């Protein structure tokens, strides 16, 4: 396929997805972002041009990848005359239908991963979930996705939203707890490094066994002595103390219902 | 060192620690557990004898490793006449002093890892934290720990407790959120497998960058549309909805203070 893509958005996801496509020989015609710094940074990585005004978006691209914050979609897209070009958004939560007013050819291309600009990822291993409004468009997206990933699934908007929620727990909240742990350690001058093998092992375990079976720690054992000692110790961390309490309770109830 | 160890307790930690010592040529004289099934299972793995009555614990061992639930320590140890043998507990939260009434030679040997009986671990990579009541005992524990681990640190009881709390967040609560994610997915017949690459990458990222910098997702972006849509969707998961709400709030406040 010799196709030209325009990227609407230049954040973490746009950065990794556009690079993955470019590496496979697809053309990136242009990058748009309202934030000049982001637009310029990504355009330089791809050696393409960028614009910060929606009116200047290249109307000759074959496919438009929309990688914006959900709430920005309806601010940016009305300013662009897509004709009936294929527009694809990359959001976990936005339904396919959100693009219906902008083109007759619409789709979703959702890579399930956490992206940070400075860390490379191997796109081959990232599960991609696609959806479209026609068999023809679905076939295009399926072919595109298979060019960069070994795991491609057609998934409807409702299930994709559920998937996204589960990812918030398994990734965003998990990473936040790494931060919480780091902050607690810092209060006693213990380096975060000591937790790294534990963090890797915790993730590795559930590659082989279901997390239900992998649960360890004072809450699942209902070791009240430890839980109370920890709560006492967390008196200086009001908010973390509350999280500790409610999650311990939730774990205990989960394993004793 | 030609030493004989007796293991008081036969849970996940006792299983992996006793095997690691045995693999390095140390003798395990006996396994004690109040639960016959656990005692028998570990004793068979080690090809040693076991007892389920504290009165029958082998009094000729050189060192006693106490790997019991914290609350069981003061139930079991008073029944054993240790003389002045070296007694070592393996708990993150129990202070060294908790062993003071049972012997003049006491210590702590705390491997920071999540252990499940059925999954092998490479002890070399597990950070071990030790503490003791004398320079002589500390030296013994240091040498022992270095036989099985490449990362050994002397750490006092107060700091070890803080370390343990941080591990509850970075491991136990994290694993619970993997379970929560699995349960949410199951409600729409989506297999847990789809999350595995995300879980591995989330853990891998913080090996290279601080979790503060690695945070992604709707809460840190304060994407209210998504957060509200997720809360709506979680109406059928009352307890998870509450967790979603309080953690999102905590993340938002953390990044906007």
C-alpha cells in the first residue's frame, strides 16, 4: 500500500504510531498540533512539515489519524474539511460514532500500550484494536495494523471502553502506586531502586498465572497486626493512608466473599 | 560454612528461601509448620523431615529461620527452647526486638520479593535486607545472604517497615489491580491476556525512568470526559467505581499540587 497519513495530534501515542508507520515505509504527509512545541518535535523526528492551525491541515492525505485528548476532538475536527477521507481516532474511550459528523469513512485504531516519548517500544508486540463503519474500511485498517503489530483484533466501541477502563487499573493506577511507593521510601532516604526487582516479578508472575492466584501480602492473609502497624506508620501520609485502608479492605472482602 | 537450618513455617517465603539455601549446599535439618499439608509439601521438596508440633522442633540446628505470619510468632516461639541459638525472622514489619525474649542471638533476614510456591525465582536478583543484635551475628547473616543474593543491605527495623509498606503498594496492591482489571474484562468476555504486554511495559518503564515521569492516562491529563464515562460504566462495579474515583482524584491532586 502506498498511502500518505496526516497526524492530528503530536503526543506520546502520535509519536510512536507515526514512527512505526514511517518505519514500515508509509508516508507521513504532515503533523498537526495546537501546541507548537509538540508539533515541531514530532515533525523533526519524522522529517516532515507541521502546522499549528487546523485550517492549514493538508487535505490531500489518504488517511487522517486523530490522536488528540478526547475532549479536543470536537474542538479541532470541525475546522478541517475532510471531504470523505478516512478519519481514524486512536482513543480507548471515544465511540466510533464520534467521528460520524466529519466523514462517511471512519474508523478506530487503538494500540493498547503506555507510551512515553523518550522510551522506545516494539510495536510488533502491542495489541491493536480496530473498528470501522464498513467492511472496506475495516479491511484497510486490518491490513495497516498487521503491518506494524502481530496482534490485531476487531473490537466494538462498547467493549473497547471496558478494555480502556481495565487498562487504567492495570497500568495508570499501577504506575501511580509505583510513585506512591517511591514517595514513601524517600521519606526514609531509601532509593526507589530497591523495588525494581519486585516490580518486574509482580508483572512477570501474571504472565504465567492468573492474578487471583498470584495475590500475596498482609491484606489477603488478613494479617491485622501488620495492617494496623502500617496504618499507624502512614499517619504522616494522610491520603496514602486512606488508599491503603480502602484497598486492603477491598482485597480482604474480595478473597472472603 | 557448614551450617544446619531449621525452618519454622512452610509458606511461600519459607519454600523459596529454604530451597535457595539447600541449592547452595546448606543443610536443612527440619521443617516445622502447624499445617500438616504445608509442612509435608515443603519437607518433601527438600527431602527432609517435618514436624507439626512445636515441642518436636529439632533443638540441634545452628540457625532457626522463622517464616511465620507475624501474629503467629508469639504463639509458636514460646513453645520452643532455643537456648541461645541464632533465631532469624523473615518479616518486613516485625521489629528485630520481637525476638528478644526467645534468645540472646537474634536477627532479621528479609528478602524483598513476592513468592508463590509454584513459580521459581532467581534468588540472586532478590534484594535481601538484614539486621542483627550484634556485629558477630550481623556478619553471619551478611555472609549467608551473599551466598544466595547479589544485593544485600543492612537495614534497621524502622526503615524495613517503611520498605514493607512501599512494597505493599508496588506489589500487593498492583497485583490486586491486575485482578480488578481481569474481572472488569471478564464482564465483557475479553480475555485477560490482552493486558499482558501493557503490564510488562508498565513495569519495564520504571526500570529506566522514575514513575513520576512515566505516568500516563486520563487522570494525569485530567480528561474529565473519559473519567466521567468510566465512572458511568463502572456503575455495576460499586466497589471498583469507588477505587477508580479516589485514585483518579489522588493522581490529579498529586500532579497539580
